[in-house]
C-alpha cells in the first residue's frame, strides 16, 4: 500500500501533561487536521511536525515517552528549541512572511537571524524525514513555515513524489519581490510536483513570480523545469459540513444543553421582539480587519439611532501571537474602541458590543453560529476564511445573512453573500443595514445555493481533489519520460562506442555543455567539462565538434587552448581541429539594415533587450527584459517579421528568449551533413537543447544517436532531463 507522509509546522495532536507528569494526547480541531483526516485514513500514513514542547526544556526520558505516545498516533515529532521557535516561527514565519504575504509590508521584518534559523529548521525537518523516506511515498507538505522543504527532499531523493499546499495568500510580484530571499523561497517550492493554492488569484501571482524572478515559462498551469514538468492549481479548502450542520441541528431542535453564553443571547432576543445579533469571530490579527469592522458598526449606530437597543454585536477575538508587538498594539486599539463605542451608545439595559478575548469550545461556537442573524466577516486579506463557511453550514432553517469581505478567499464560493470592501467603512455600515432588512425569502434562496455548494465541495472533497490532481501530474511526468520508443541505455551506447572504428560527436554549447543563463557572459564551460572533451577528442579516430549559435570570436576565446572542432553561428563558420576558420555558406546581407531598424525599434520599447549581430544573422535577445513585456514584444515582433519576410529566402527562428533572423540556407543540419561526409564514421552522437539542434537530429536520424537536453517534444532518439547530467552521461558513454 502506498504511504502518505504529511508534514506541517505542528502535529495534528496536542500533548497534555497532568500534575503527576502523565502524558496524554488530544486531537487538534484545526482546519488542516480535520481536512487531512480522510486521506490520512486511506493510506499507511505518518505525520511529521513540532510537538509543541521545547527540546531545551524536556528531559531525554520525557522525550522518549513523547515519541512512544505519538507513535501510536502515527506521528513523528520534530525536536526544536525555544530559540529556534522564536526565530523560525515567531520570527521569520510570522514577522516576515505573514505580514508580507497579507500585504502588510510595513510590518515585515527582514532579519538575517530569522532567515538563517528558518533555513536551519527546514533542514531539521528534512533530516528527520530522510530515514523514513521510501521510493513510492507521497509527501504532502503544508504552508509557509516549510517553503524550503520540498527542494531539500528532492535534493536527497530526486524521484520523490512531493505535493505542497499554501494555506495563506500568495502576494503579487510587486509585493513578493520585496523579500530579500525570494529566489530561495521560490526554488524551495519548485521542489514539489504539485503546488496548491486556495484561489486562482494566488496561483496567478505565484506563476508570475516564477516567470519574472526565475525565468521559467508556464503553459496554462504547468511549469517546465530543467528536468521535469510540475503543476500549479487552485483547490479551495472546504469544511466538515456535516459535522457543523449536525451540531447546529441539535441546537436548533433544543437537544443541546445551553451554555451561559447561549442563555445570555437568548435573553437578549426575548427582551425585545425583532432584536438582531451580529456575530464577529476571528483570531486577533491585523489581517482580519477587526478595527475597521468596529468603526463600521459605530457608523451604523450613528446613522440608525432607531436600532439602538435592538442590535448588538457579539465579538469573539481568539488570542494570537500575544508576544508580538504589533498584536499587542492591535489588542489595545480594539479594547479602547470597544470601550468607546459601548460608552457612547450603551445604556443600562443595552450593551452594543459583547466582547470576549479568548478561545471557545466547539459547542459554544455552534451556539453562536446558530443564534446569529448576521455574520460580519471582513478580513483585509485572508487565504480562505473557514469561519464564513462554518457559519453558513449552521443555517438550519436557511435564514441568516453573511456579510463577507471581497478580500477573503472564501468569497469565490460564497458570492451570494453581501460582498464588501473591508476598507470602505460606510459601505460596510450600509451592508449591515441591508442585512437587517433583507427579506427572509431572499435569505433562504441565497443560503440554499451556498450551503449546497459547501456540502458538495467539503473538506474531504478538497483533499481528494488535490490527491487526484497529484496523480495526474505524476502520470504526465511518466508519460513524458517514456515518449521515446527506446529508453536511454548508456551501457548499450557505450558498447556501440567501443566497437566503432571512427567516431563523431557533435555537441551543442549553451544549454547542453553549460546551463542556460539569463546573463550569457556567465555561461562559461568548466575546466572539468573542457578536460573531458579533450580526452574524448584525443581518443584514436574520434572527432569532437562544439556547435554554437555564438560567433567565432567567443568560441576562439573559450577553446583557444584546445584541439576541438568548432562550429559557430549555427553552422556558418567551421574550424577543423588544428585548422583555420572556414565559411561554409556564402550569402548577401542586403536584408540586414531593414531588420536592424525594426529590431532597434523594439529594443527601444523593451528595456533590457539587446541586438546581437553575426555575419549571417541578426538576433533580438529579451532574456534580461521584464518577462511579461518581453514575451508580448517578442510575439508582436515575430508576427511583423513573418509578414515582412514571407516571400524572401530569410527565416525567423524562436529560441530561448531570443528571435533570430537568418537566411534559410543556414542551419546546423547542413553543416552536420558536411561533417558526416568527411569520414566514414560508424558512430555519430549529437546532443542539443533547442530548436536549432532539431535540424541536426533530423540529419543523423538514420546514421547515429541523437539526444535532446530537456523534456520538450523532439526528433531526437533519446533525451536527458537537464544539462547537469550531460557530463556524467559522456563520461560513461565514451569510456574505453
């Protein structure tokens, strides 16, 4: 049976210790623990996370007891010290990532110590996981605390099967780019095969950051990396609808004993016919819009004195990160505002706001959901907001009104609610008035639609939807690895190599012998690779030629100390080992001035782009331009050039962030054919990574072995996933 390894910051169980030192566990009631419950049961599962106990405050004996206790729950604890939690969790996670990803950039702290500890803790998670990993495991990593973990696991196990889900918003690139460690974060996430978000907006922002920061292009919701394709998609997290609906039914039918809070609420309703109760329930967090909500309620009371002593707000704020300064300031601000509003409008018999600052048991939460006529949920920014869904699940008679912020992820599924801008105080005040006067038949109509939707796409559906999509992308990866008729068999190639009498190796430079770089000057071959090529070339009856779209000056500089064959500008110029450069094709360049002027126009309009002129071609590079603008301009330029050159013996070719115009007579395939005719080669190997190499692959199709670098469709016989694997391949394939 396939195993599922779940990894999150905290385990799904809490450890309790009584006065005698006895340890027990209690299941957490968080959304993640609930959401994973169904898939957790369907697999042989393990859950990894921090136990909640500081390693520097626990004895070895107690640590062993904790591990044994958690083993029964199929949990593996991550041991972290108080300093590590302070810097990794309270520091980087909650003082850097949380405010930045929720657009509170003014609160984000960019502390190097926080970052170093964050990296350290992610590495600790990886080290704990390693002994448990088996081929075939599915590893599902959760949330912003562990952004680096997917790639750390992939570095250890390249064929690992990894999913990642982010439970908070992913910000726009203009916000995300403020993070000093943005590339490390993105590369960490890209270690996953499937990355999930709550909404398409977050998915879109992530794809934009990947493209603009790292240069990876994406098609629909897939990103093609060097050695695999991965998928990004939206999966709006649901709730355990039946659990909340069943509990609310007991309250509605009077089958649950009332708490003191419920008694007080009931008394409020019996005091005056038509009284309305507004529910505000959140963690105390600046992203939840609680202060604006209070101002909006105050505004409503100002505008509608006729509803004094008829409407009250029950505001429950659950303590959160109470040691963080911004949260302490927020609490003081909330306390003062509640006091001011109650003092301004309240009377002996009526308190406008009932305010509690504490957590509350499930049964009492259900009572509040059930009794509230209106739920006022107006976060400034929220990944999903399950409270809105929980309130809706408790509408037993389908009555009640939800006022919801357009900045909450849940609004995508709860569009029939009254949707407000959380920063528009008068608009929220008007929404309260609209909710109070909404006819019951309209309430029932809207709520039935939303409830049916939530019931259908519940938390189990969310988890299974993610798993199904995960299986699909793994199948796609497998299909792409096997689209060739024959798998790459290095041993077989090496046997052919050894038996052959005359050998020809045609090897592309950029993207094959050296990784593709945004800055071309950084794409320099290593001494190790150069030495390997020389050793192969020195073997008896063996010729090695380096193919490149670059000019002869560059190749002369890089390979001046070697006896390798060199081919420049896609085959225009050739230098045999020990010989001089020869021009293989002769042509005019009367077409260049007009094309150069067009290129210059687009260069002026596209900052970061530049023109490269070669003897046989003109190239417009946009690898250093803004990715979105560069792609747009390239599409426009390509379209213009093809119309202009349609009746001429000149062609436009698209490469990696480059458009090149050259005469049709020039291509690598023709030069490769000339090389093949020089000697009676009985072993030919060609390797390349882009469109220009396809001509070579086609030329040698019936005469040798062709290898594509990357996963794109190709005419080559075989493929290698990434340029980093070329040297190991050549080492084995050419060994005599």
